[in-house]
C-alpha cells in the first residue's frame, strides 16, 4: 500500500471557505434534516459533501452513503480493461457466492473454522504436488495475503538457515547477501531492505533476455550468500528465468567450496501457468524436482484466478522451515503453529482457491492458460505485422528463436498448435516502436500511445526496462483469462487507430492529458510522484529495482 499523510481537516476546510474562487464550498457546515425520499433528495446531493478527513458528529443514511460512495467509485477505471495488472478481475458467480457467504471467516481462528482450515490444507497439498513434491519429503506451506508476504517468508527461512549453519561453525553472520536480477519485482528488494540483507541486484540485458544472467550469478556468490531469488515470469517481459541452469552453477560451486546456496523461486505468476501449459518452462526443470529449489511462492490472485488477497508459499520439506521462526499459538480455544507476517486475514479467498482447483481441474486450468497464451501470441504477431511495433517479449516466436526477424516473420499460427511450439513464458506482450517507425515519425512519443489508450479506458503502462536497459521503454499488456477474442480484436483496432492518429498529428506534448487524480487527497497526502515526474524521487530508478507494475 502507498504511504499517505494525515490531512488537517480544519485547516483544509478553512482554506476552502476563504478561497475566493470556490464560494460553493462555504456552505460546508450547513445543517438540514436527514429525512429523505431518495439519496439524491438529501443535503448530500447538492448542499454538503460527505465528511472526508474527520469522522462526522452525526452519521448519514445508509442508502445515501452507499449511493454517494458508488458514484465516486464510478470515477475508477474498469478492472477488466486494466491491462497493466496481473491480478485477476473475474470470477464465476458460484465462486463469488462462496466468498460472500464466508466473508466473515478469519484464517487466524483454526479451531472455530475447521472446515475452512481443511480446505487450506488441501490447497497446500494440491499446489505442492503441482510443483513436483518429492517422495520421502513432506512439503509444508501456508496461504499468505499475496506473493510479497510469501517472498518475505521464503527469504527469512533462507536467512535463518544460513545463520544457524554459520553459528554452528563459529563463523560471522553479520553480512548476509542475496542475489536477484534488476528485473525483480519490488517485493524482493523489500525483503532485503526490511530484513537487513545485502541485495546484490544484477543487471539484465538483451543478451540475457532481460532476466537474471547465470554468468553474473557465478561471479557474485560467496560464503555469505543466503540464497538466490529466481523469477518464474518477469513482470517486465514475461520471461522465465533459467532455474535449472543456475541450479547447476550452484551445484558446481558447492562441489568446489562445500558451500550450499539454496534457490527460492518467485513464481508469483508462473506458478499457476508452467504446471499446466504444454510449453512448461521450455524443457528444463524449475520446481522441487531440482534439489536446490527449497521453496516456491505464487499468487492465487493472479493466475490462480482468485480475487486479490491470497498467495501461497511452499517448502519442499518441513525440515527446511526453521523451528525458530514458527510460533505456537494458544488462541481462541485451540493450539496451532503459525509462520506468517500477518495474523488475522480473510478466509474467503482460500475457499475460492479451493473452488477453482476442484471446479476447473487440471484440464480446465490448462485450457485457460493455453487460451491466454494463444491470445497473447495473436496480439504480438499483429502488432509486429503492422511494422510500427517490435515485441520485446517472445512467447510468439518459435521455440529457440528470440530475435525479431522482420515483418515477414509475423506468420499466424495453425489451428492445432500449442504453447509447446513457441518460447515459454507468461501471457505478456511487451512492445515498443520499431526502429523504422522512430525514424519516420521522430516526433511521436511512445508514452502518447498509453495516454490516448487511457482515453479509451484501457490501462496500458509505458515504462523503462530495468537499469542497464532503461533507455528502452516498453508498453505492456497482460493477457488475463478475461481477455476474450472479441475484446482482443477491439484492443488491436484501438491500438492501430491511436497509432495512426499520432502519425498524422503534428508534434504535441500529451503529458497534460495524462489521466491522474487531482483530488485534495492526492495533493495533500501522497508521498509519490506522477509518471512524468518519476525521476524526481529521492532514490532514482538507476539505484536499484525499477518499480514495475505488479
């Protein structure tokens, strides 16, 4: 969540009362009867605003508050057209009904809700088996509020195991470090900063496919490395990082030095894609089939197809979860063991996750993920066929081909093809203006495409690639389950129309048209910066992980 400052309500109200250009706000304290026929017949319709920064002395009718808040929320974007986000925005009515029926259930109270906790345990087992849980080992895990919490838990377990080994050997434990690529989602850097671990953020490049470079891993590990974060699905371009290749490098390092460095796989998105698609991760292993992979996390609210609020963390064996980190809770009538950063949290998402796993089954998930990848390939090939755009993502290119070969390469697929015929990755389309387009239309700014698409209600971000490649900006579309072929057709037509508009328009700065909140709340409380001022932050993007859209 973003930080926000307290607003001095009295000072703000006085400011508006005294402002000569805003006389309509001077009746802010006018009192009228609350008797009303409809929400719009109350004083809140035209004479007084709902209280914003201090709790009102007297309440307001429920139907009025509901309607006024509903009207304000109409100003939000449409979730299904938020093509920036990996988080799901669609669930079936039956799943929504289950969530509504169980909204009041608290995951912290295992004794009170044994049926819900049984479903939680089943989800852990199902996901562990999807990720290659091994015979002779007892996988253990938990639901979390999302992948950020799960990543922190995985990192903490690695740090504690490293500390215990070093302490047993009488060695220093004051300088732990962890490796990750500069394409890492900000939660990984948060772990390092919050829990006092040196983050060795390794640059990515076109040569490494904008992902963690195994050669740089080899050069940066040492006896103080608590582990390596490897991402199964970069938020920038959708590429899977080479888990098995890095695992072999760490095997060789252990053979030479005796130092055992574990891997945590951040499969926030890929954890619910790779197990189901025909492509898998392109051939190599990535999960618990590799002994060096000790823990994996995923987001149930991304490609697990649940609404926001659930993630999962699984360790390949219970011995890998240090006892020091586990709390035994005597609470609300029972005793349970807990290893989470949060205590009370909603249980409805757990029930929804179990519903999806049982309702869809393996083949249902496969169909959805294959459809998403097929639609992402279609969008990618169509964009490149225009000659205006080149894709930085490569799930639409034949397996083993990673570079753009020209417009003639955009050959549309056959009816019976699957993801296995192409490079593996997330259903993400990351694209930029082609070199030829830039030469012919040097005045056209790529961010203008994002701005004009926002006018058509699409949210498609334009942002720089990670440090070292940040001179290249990309537009990015996440193709989720709800991106139907009809919507995709409309999106393609709109991207082409917007691009043609820019091609036939004189040079113009569209920054002023960039949508954004101009509300009092934004002006008074935000600690952040608007997109056009992103370089004014106290910590530039070049000094660490770029804050990619999640």
